[in-house]
């Protein structure tokens, strides 16, 4: 794997995991159920589309200012990825910076949605930010101690509890996975090209961004597969 591809996959995986960890935090910390999460997801999708439009028409700095305007100074803009050890090499430091950048963008969009849909103020926003980071740290600890497959299964159960529906993780060694992955790759090429331009996740995998159970399962399966691929190359 080339370094540019590794950077891209780092951004994608980190943004996706940050979004899932924030979703689990809304359910566990605030008791937000599936219905309100579905409504929040629609708001998040609109916000993301507006921010992409700002990037394409005005540039990344203008899009960053747009996100700042949405958040209105109510909470910190960063979302440092919790690591089990500090980066040591130049490569690890660059990957850390890329991950933090993607996580911050994911958090800012999520925070804007929480303000607009859930009417969160500064206190609840900061609680959400910290709870999301705690969930991310817990995921990394699971992966380091028990393996990535165990960590993904535990995360799946947490997301299942939040969405109150089955969320599947596929085995990428199976023929069914290869067929599903090929279909998803074809469907997502346009989104991937746009997201590469704005240096963020090609899909901020939030619950409800697709409205059928099968599509939600595919989003989570893609998150799991891409993250597993990233871990194998570390």
C-alpha cells in the first residue's frame, strides 16, 4: 500500500469510527433513541451536503468557516483521536495529523447537527464530545487487547442497541462479501471522488443516511472492512 492510499484510508476509517462512536454516545449518555437518531441523520446529511458545496465553490477555508458559524463557539472544534501510545516516526505523526483532521471535520458536522436538531447547548455538546472520544478510546483498547474482530463485534452491539435494529459485519473472506464489496464500490465511486477532493471521509457513516436496513448494514460493513484493512497495514 502506498503512503497516499494509507493516508486516505486513515481519514476514511477515522471519520467513520468517530461518527459511530458519537452515535453510540448519544444513545448511552443521553438516551437518544432510534427515532430521534433517524431525524438527526437527515439533518447531518443536509449539513454535510452544504459543507461539500462550500468546499467546491469557495474552498476548504470557507467550508471551515461555515462549520465554525454553525457551531457558534459553543464547543471546541477539535476531536483528537485517542491513541494508546504517542506516534514515534514521521509517518506515524503524519497519519495522526490526518486522522485528527478527519475526526475534527466529522465532529464539527455532528455537533452542528446536534445543535440544530437536538438543541444541544455548550454543556451537552462537550459531554457528547468527551463521550464520543471515550468510546473511540474503548474501541482501540478492545482492538489492542482482544483483536479487531472482537472490537468490531462489540461496537456492532452498541450500534445495534442505539438503532434498535440488526447491524451486520461481513467476513471479507467470503464470496458474498466479495460480491457485496464490488457492488458497493461501483455505487460509491462518485462519492469517493468528491470526498478525496475535500480530504475527509468519503462517507461520514451516520445512522439513517440510508433508509433501509440492508443499506445501513452495508454502510457499517464497509466501515468494518476498511478499518480492518487499515489495521492490517499498520
